[in-house]
C-alpha cells in the first residue's frame, strides 16, 4: 500500500458511510481501503428494526442524546448533516426510498429489508472506488500510520479511520478493540456501559405477563435532566423491554454503578391520576374489573388490581378510598421493580466512549493524533430508540470520510 492511502477500520454503519465519502472525495492516486473482520460487514444493520432497519428517525430529537461530553458540541456535530439531507441521500444516491411508519415515527426502507440498506451502502462504497477487505482482523494501529493485521501484514497509510463500534451485541463483531486502541494512543475514553438494553428482575415475578405489550408513559423520578418517554412497554420472561424501557435503561444501569437505584414509574394509559380518580368515583354500578379490562390487556389488568390489593369483582360504588388511591397509583405510577439488565449482549449501543472534545466536530479528526479520524459508536454519544443512532453513525461517518479525503487533497 502507498503511504498516501486511507484505511477505514470497521464496515458497520459509520465505517461504510466513511468509506464511501472518503473514496468519492479522495484525490487522484489515493485509494481507500475498508478492513472488516466479518465476512460481509454491516451486521448491526442487518439485525436492526427486526430485520427491517430503522434507517432514520422521522423527527430529529437532539435533546434526547446522551453524552458525558459537552451537549453543545454534540448538537453541533449532529447538525453537520441535517436529517432531510440524509433522507435525500438514501433516496437519491442509494436508491432506497424510505417511508414513515406513522405509529412509531420511524423511517424504514420501502422494501422492508435491512439487507437492502447494507448492500446499498457496500455497493456505493465500491462504486466510489473503495477497496474492500472482508474477513480481515486488525490487531493494532500505530502512528504514522501502520495498521497491523492478524495475518502478519502491516498496512501503511496517511489517514486512518476507526469505525469499529463499541461493545454492544458482540455477536456482530463488536469487541471494543477500537476503544482500546485509541485509549492507548492517548485519548480520553469515558467509562463505557450497555445502553438501550432490557432490564431484568430476579426472581422474575412478572414472567407470567411475558408478551404483554402496550404504549405507556415511563418516567424516572428525580433524574436530572428530567426524563419522560412515551413508547412501547413489553413484559419479558426475565423482566422488561420495549422502546420505553430501553430508552430509560442507561439511567438504571448508571445509578447502580454509582451505588444507587434509579426508580422508574409507568403510567399505563393516557389518563393521569386526576382522570383515573374521577373515573373510579363516577363509574356508577360497575366493578373494578370491568373498568380495568376496558382500558388494559386482561392479564395486566388483573395483576394491577392484585398489586393494589383490590378484588377484581369489587363494586366501584363501595370501593374504599384507600383502595381507590392504591389502584390509581398502580395505574399511573407503577414502579418497575428492576434489579439488573441484559448487558452488552442485548444492548443496542454502547454508552460512554471517546471524549467529543478530543475530535474536530466537522472532520472528526483526532486532536490528540493528527491523521486519525473517529466515528460512530466509539465516540461518547448515543440517542434513543428510533433511528437516532444510525443518524449519528451516518453523520459522523460522512464527516470523517470527507475530513480524511479533503485533508489529503489540501
């Protein structure tokens, strides 16, 4: 390899985007090489959205991203490639028409196939001139710049991009190697933790509710900044999942690390405390079971009545005040009794990572090691469920690719 080439390590969402833009913008005589340990790349793309790939959010929510770095810097980086421009890129450049799923506000490919997204990104990088090296594992990188491969080869380059992901879903090839490399090169890596992962309870006292799913409002009392989300909740055999729980899981996990316990509360319907209090008092000759079964899945309704200590056939006209208030609390502020989590095995993303202050917000070039660019999950930021983490990968991948190629052109 020539020393003015570019090496991209990792063919996930960020790496594929970085390789495409780097190859497209690279000056004549510069080759972009994409090195990937798996046989085909894009493994997280393939499993996202239940195999449909939630490419982008329908609405950009920068305030919902989480970082231990500067929130202002994070927002600046996110806005480098506006959502609408990204949507146009997928449609016009990749030929992937996206459609909005109204009930979730998420953008999926019309084909409904995640493989189409992965394949389109690989094809776009190849078309731009990128040389693909699948099934090749990188063991180390060192300045200026030498990329060591498991087969003993050493690749020399002028620019290196680390797009290796974090620690989430290790079955897709994520092993945290990139984080270890850049930390050894002098970068600050904020403590990592599994994020967007299901919560568990031991023993799983709600296992009999497994499969019950419904939209809820979930809150984290006392959390700063204030946390509230409106999305799906799912009972599992081991605990609790669904978008609302995944979005709140980092608060629970980080509280446990700090030796505390972040409480989570669920409001099961759109009606709040006052509404339910009035409804239970003015329901006339009905029963507790009759009112609850009209509003909730039957298994859940029975369990909430039991939790509140109220008989299912209790006439509402003779419902004691204490029982009514207990039932209102169960309906509007039900405490999620979590005790653990599913960890990186089922985490959608990795929390923590390289401090954002240590990379240029536009080119993603390291401020510690010139010629090194970082993008995607290795950086200290993640967003909520719903395409926000792909948006981060696309944005930072494009920025790194353009930054590396244009630096060589200059």
